[in-house]
C-alpha cells in the first residue's frame, strides 16, 4: 500500500464517517482510498484523535486488514495502518483535502513522498470557486474554546496559538 492508486470514498466529517462507514450499501472496495475531512485543529476544535478510523465492516468480513486512509486528523502513536494524517492546510480552511470528492482517483507514493489527486486543473479550479467552509467560526464563543478556534495554527506548525509565535519559525526539521 506504500504505492497505491484508488478511488476516493469521502467522509465530510467524523459524524458522516460514523453514520456511513458500516453501511452495507457504501460504494467501497479494498482498493478504495478512504478520506476523512474536517478533522484538523480548526475543523474539529481540540484536534481529537480520530484519524485511526476503522475499515468498513463489509470489507473486514471479506478479510481486508488494511487500506489507504487519508485525513487532516491525528491519531494515537499506538495505532497502526496505512494512514496519512495531519494533511495541511486542513480541509476546514480551504486546503486541497477539502476539494476531494468521492470517485476522484488518489495516488499515494510514500517512497517519493507524494499524494496526488488525479483530477484536472479546471475541475479543481471550479471546486475551489464553489468551496464553502463546513461551518462558520462563532466569534461569540468565549474561553479556551473560542481562543482555540480563532487562534490555533495548523498541524505542521505544531497547533500552537498564533499569538505565541514570535517571528519566523526556526525549529522546523526536514522530515526523513
């Protein structure tokens, strides 16, 4: 699965995943790429560990033990599977993951450190024009919840608060 191309099966958020993942009519097979959107630090405030989402029950019954999963979510370090996480910028703020639709072809190439959505540029441009955030940030929310949803940075920036970052970041290390 480190080099894999498959058809996307998209879940718009964690509630959509929970509602449909075990539906026997879900249009999914072992070669599909499961995509969970809107679970990054802004899309799912608090950034809970929901990235290790289960495979569809009908595929588990067929003996499928793993498949490619992609999300802007995070998961526990004790979890496992072929899961690409922390996609940034996250879908809830208009990142590329937010443009993925069920049926799109996605190519994962781990050795070459690439994920490509095999959709033409004109289609992506149209989707970007039509894109709407999944929910509006409620500026009346107070306390830590309000602070988090207004100020949290993306996963690749450490999910720090924007007002705590002073100047250019110098601690980034190029991943192996």
